C-alpha cells in the first residue's frame, strides 16, 4: 500500500469524493489514516429486543436481528416517504423508520441479518417503541467485522456530502491494506509500553472491544500515545540533528573579557538584576566557545532584555566584528536605535538605523557604510534581509520578538555573516520544558524577574457604563503630570472604520483635555513623522497618544501610567500583555484599562479575565496556549516545525519530553542515523521534515 497514493484512487473514493476529502485536508492515503475521530459512540452492547426501552437521554441502543417485513408509507400531511423495516431476534421485534429514504427498500431486504443502532422512541399512537432512523449494518455482506454498529464507533469531522458511513468504509479498506513497517525499535516499544504502529492506527479508528470510551474521547489511549510518541520522536530527531550539526560547525571565538562590558555597565542608571547577569554570563560562555551560538532568550515584557543584547553586541564589536539587531516593526527598531545610541556616544562605537522607510539617497550611503564596515551596529527591520544588505564582518545577530519571524528569516540573516552567533529574544514566554522541546535546537536563557520596584499594573475590563471609569482615571493621571496611551486595533477589513475611530478619539480627547496635547499615530503616517510624534511623546510634549497597534511592542516611556485599549476583545492575549507592558515602567501605580462594547465571544471573555487575573507573562502564555491550541499558538507555518497530526503539545507534554530524551540519545550515538537499524527512522524523519531540515546547515 503506497501511503502517498492520491486519495482519488483509493477504493470507494473517485474524483467527486476526492474533492470533499481534499476540503478536509486529506490528499493521500496517509492523510486519511491520520484523520482521527474527534469522538466515539458506544454502539456495542447488542441487546435482546425484548429488553430495550425508550431512551431517556441521547444514548444509542443497539439490536441485532433478521428483517421480517418492510414497507414504504407516505405521511398524509407532508407527503413524505417513510421506509419502515421490522426486525426480530427471537426475543421480540421492533420497527425502524427512516424519513425520505425509500431507496433503503433495496438495501434492507427481507431475510437479511442486520444490526441497528440508534435512538428508541415511543410511538405516538401508543403501539409501542420504534427506532428513529438508526444507523444500520448488514451482516451477511460484510467480511465479519462490524464497523458502523455493534461496537464503539468512530465519529469524524466530516463535510457536507460525505457521511460517517462512507468515511468509515473507505478507511476500513485502507486499514486492511495498510502494512507500513515498524520504525520504532523493540526496546522503545517495550520501554514505553507502546503498541505497534499498525495496531495503534487501527485501534484509533476501530477501538477493540472493551475500550474505555472516555479515554478514547480524550485521545488518551495507548494507541493515541503511540502515534503521538512517534510524531514527537521524528520532530525531536530533526531538532537533535540540527543541533548536532550546529555544535560541530566552527564559529567565531570571541574574547569576552575585554573592558567594554564594564564601561557600558558602569554608565547604567540602574543595577542589573541577577537574572540579567546570569544570562549575560551564559551568552559570554557561548561567545567564547568555538561553535556558533543559537540561543533563545525568554523574558517577560519589561524585564530588560535590551541591555543584555546590547552587552553581547558590544563584545562582538570590541572583537572587531559588526552586530545587527532586527526588530519586527519600524517603531520598535527606531526605539532600539534611540535607546542604544545614548549608550554609544562615549564608547566610540557607531550605530545606524536601516528600515524600508529609509530614503533612497540615504539608503545608498547606509549600505556602503555597512558593507565597508564603517558602522559597528546596525539596527533595523526585515528590510535588513534584502539582498543588497551586505556586511563587512558580521559576527553577532540579535532577533527581537521571535514570534514574528520565521525560521527562514533567521537563516537569511545568519547567512549575511560567517557563522555569526545568534540571539533570539521573545517576550511571549512558554513553560521551560515546553520551550526546550519545541525549540530543541536552541539553547534557552530565561530572565525570570522584573527590575526591582515595579508595581504590578492594575488591569480592569470596563464595559457599558463602566467606560466612564476610564475617563476618570485618565483625568486623574493627567492631572498628576502622567501620560496616557489609547490604542485601537487595526483589523484589515475594517481598517477605515478603526482609523476613523482613532482619529475621532484623538479629536475628542483633545477637546476634553484642552490643557494637554493629544497626538495620533497610525500605520499610514510617514515614518519621519511617526518618529517625530514618538519623540514628542517621549519628551512629554504630547500627553495623550492615540494610536493603532504600532506601539504594540517595545516602546519605552516610563512617565506613561495609563494604557487604554479600545475593542480589547479583538486583541490576542500576548498582544494585550505586550501593550500592558508599555506602562508600569516608572515604579508608579499604573493602569491598563480594557474597553469593550457589544457581544463578546467565550474566548474573548477568557482572554480579558486572564488579563485581569494575572500580570505574569508565563501564566499568560500558558493560558494563551490553552485557548488557541498549539497549532495556532506556535503558528505552524512560521515556527518551522513539522505539523503534528495526532499529538498535542499541551496534552501530551510528558510524551514530548520522553520522545525528546530518546531522540537526543539516538542522535548522540548515531549522529546522522547511518546505522542500519535507524534506516527506517531516518527515512520517516526526512519525509516529515522535508526541506525544513536543510536550514540546519545554513
Ligand atoms: P524588554 O525586556 O521588554 O525588552 P527593555 O529592555 O525595554 O525590556 O527594558 C525595559 C525598561 O527597564 C527600560 O526602561 C530599561 O532601561 C529598564 N531596565 C532594564 N534593566 C533594568 C534594571 N536592572 N533595573 C532597572 N531598570 C531596568
Ligand atoms: Mg523588548
């Protein structure tokens, strides 16, 4: 059986049904095998007809017997056809009725042995019980195994035009021919008490008698675990191999004991936290090593990642290399540039800003300075990834806000240097064990504390009349000389509406607070003007900044104490948390006010409640992960990891950890999986990762 066989050519499918399967994301025989039921129904427990009773709840009852009579009747009023079949099993008889399915008379013929499974209802005329449109299965034409009735039956997320029965029958056909060789070793199967692959796949679709239906519905059976384990193992094998390739490559050996660290740190107006110091030491360790660094730095919004990155960049510069910092938005890049520049003045180190907003004349100059090595530190956006950007001697790359960039972009930036060290920073932290597993090819550093003196931001979800509270708090804070952000979402389809909302709000606020100045910032404003407005806000010449999400990440104005978010229900959790992180930086009481109007989805409610409940980025990330599910959370496309079909990173975290351990163990003993006993495993791994693995060697 060829697993890559086009679904169309599988028995029972054909071109029309193939289209329907495609709609469900099923293109090959293999896709079909991994099309797992989303729930199961217990239609086992075949009972004597005499004993069945009218349904109390929605449970199915199942009987088996011979068809003794059939007829088609027409309802007097609606003129609908009803097919009726009466079956007997020796203990009694019962009639089943199907609306509008007169064709069944050709199928459920007299004398046939059948199993019926469905709801039992009381006849309105008081003649007794009947079965209401039950699922049926004819026994004498099947090859013995019941698949629709008389057992625990799988239920799939089908699409209009495909019935459960059709999917089940086609799947059964594929399963009967399925014979993929086992790729896990006997030792692994025994160690984790896992069934063979073929058995596991079969049992997921057609669970054996006596299976626990609750565990099936939760995806918590040995069969599910077995499939998840294999998926994770293949994922981790890829990551382990990537990592082993990188650790073998030779990179730059930096001298990390030069004077620049002390010179920089002695000029800071604060003391580094212990976490910051520890992470700097971890990075220095990597920089001193002869292999390229690939490190992920996780830390909550406002924990002070920038100074850590700057320290590392200066070490690179001190060693005669250039360093680059890539940020996801122009505003953030500008912000970094401004911040970092203030430290460089007396250090005799130069920096430049490179974004797509740079004018073409200046652009030429910049490109030349970068390629000739006249500039030490380059800060910019994804514009840095363009082909024209060439470095003289790039030794260190920082990527801020990892979630916004894909693996490919990381690789492109890296290629601009000779195996530079790479530091990836993210403010969307995920639990450590999870991070280690999902980003298994990266080393992980965590800044687990905020600088001292920070007071948790007070977060309130205000709706209806309570919106007025936002106004009072704003008034109060402005009176104290504080500054305020008002943020509007910018959703593409309603861009105009939202832009109008933001513009009107800016005007309204200006009228309400004539003694203060309001400013407006949105995506359509030219970048020079944007910078001007940000500068004015930073210098407190503007007190009220109304903006679309351009301030989403990284903006740093310690005097701002109020963050008002309009249509807060439209933002994702990590975005809300990022926005909240813009206030509470100055050690004063600060507010994050989440405004909503109108109906809110259950998920939206959960997000807003979470925001009110906690300020902790790790908790928020965990909640986010559980609301959105791992696929969405990691953005399968961007994360660069292969898609998981059955496994669930959250639910199966323990299995993931075990699989990771085993994968790294295997790669340690057999780095390229060359040993004959790993042949099948390697083949499966390569197929799963396809082209993605090549990124390892870039
Ligand atoms: P993030 O990790 O979100 O990128 P930043 O690096 O922008 O955070 O730092 C947030 C603010 O905290 C900045 O104003 C920075 O100067 C300040 N900061 C950083 N480290 C410390 C520290 N150890 N003590 C006090 N303030 C600090
Ligand atoms: Mg930051």
